[in-house]
C-alpha cells in the first residue's frame, strides 16, 4: 500500500485552520489539523459526544478546558479529551505551523 | 488534562518490541510500538479483522504484504492496512529506535 507523508501538502498561507481526513470508517476518524496563530472563537467550546485523542507533531499549542487546567502541548505531546469535556484551542504558535493528529473515536456523522 | 510525551519511557535495551496502549475504548485502540532491528517471524503474517492505520514517528521500517508491493516507511510516513490485508514487518532500523503510532479501529478483545 502506498504511504503518504504527514507533513505533505501544507500550504504556505493558512487563512483558516486546515482539516484533512486521513482515514475514516464507522469506528474512527483520523484527521490532520494544521494551525498557525489560530484559536477557537472567544467563548466557544467544543462539546463532542465522542472521545478525541490528539498528538501535536510539530509546533506548539494550548488547549483550555471549562473545568480543569490548560494543556500546553509541544511537539510530541498527546492528550485525551474524553467525550463531553468542553474544550477550546486557547492559542497556536504564530511563528511556525502547528500540525495536530486527531483521532476521533466515532464519526460525528 | 495532563499531557504525555510520545517518546517518553523508551528503554535503552529492547530485547522485544515494546507495545504500549495509549488509549482504548470500544471503538479504537491507540498504541505506541517501539522497535529496533525487529521483524516479524519468517513466514508469519498478521491477519486482522479490523483496519489499522500506522504512522512512523521516528526511525525507518518496511512493511511487506502478501499480495502487493512493500511499504518503505520513513519518519512521517503513514499507511492504512485494511482489515484482512496480510502483512508483516520486513525489517526495522537497527541503528536507531523506530517509534510507530498504530490506530486499530476496534479492540481485538
């Protein structure tokens, strides 16, 4: 089977965060997220009915939660966001691209 | 939530491949595999009833399949091994540690 590189096809300009589905079946959705200086909208919280496991592959970012201390994520750091844990992206590095791998345990569809 | 580093706790000696479960729920099993010079036993084929998505985070390895060309995987390369695709690890780098991230779409249990 042909392999693909996780850092392939990252555009030089990122007006919006870039979400790319790497794999999806009825059990799991794996996506790459590329950010640069992006953050969730003020006051917005993700509230997902599925578990999400995220690994920062490059860059730096901070996740904020409604009810617990923030996670500062450098390259190589991973964290589990259990279902219905309200969270948001507090910030991502402005000077370099941050590449996340996100594994959602079920499709939201 | 507290974060953990994907390269944490890698022993200096690896008599066997090291399998570490990073997350597991009824839908997905995420594990880290650390190899150094390991390969599947001659003539052995993995034949799994679930999809597996693997990403090499460090090192180099080659996957062989029963019915198709091999995958040479350098750091950053990922590949999907669909259910019941017979595969084996042909080799992993001897001079450095190879760290794999494997996402199994269902628990084998």
